[in-house]
């Protein structure tokens, strides 16, 4: 985060570079860009969470077919146990 001193310097520089008539348009554009970034980040988070859930379901099924307990385990833990079990079977 920036402090009030840094914000004041940035506001003064923006005023000098763009002038008072351009500042409202600049602030509006910046606000839109930040909002669009947040929407995109939220959408990406939702997509990744959905994919992760799908993979966990698939790996859980594989582990259960191999006789591995999956209760309260992360995907990484499940994958490690699948790897161990399949390597022992070689």
C-alpha cells in the first residue's frame, strides 16, 4: 500500500503531466482497468477451483480403486500414495 505522502506526490505529478481537465478521465480509466482486472482474477480463481475439484475427484477414484484411503488428504498426498503404491507393484 502507498501512504498519504506517496499518494500526494503521485497526484501532483499526474496533475502536472495531464492537467486538471484530463485527471477525471484518467481516474475513470484507471478505475475501469482495476475493476476489469479484479473480475478476470475472480473468474480465473473460479476456473482453477473447478479444475482442481475435477482432478481431485479423478485421483480419488483412482486411489480408491488401488485400495488407498483418501479421507482428509490433499491432492498432493493422494498422488504421492498412488505413486508409492504403483512403484511397489513393479
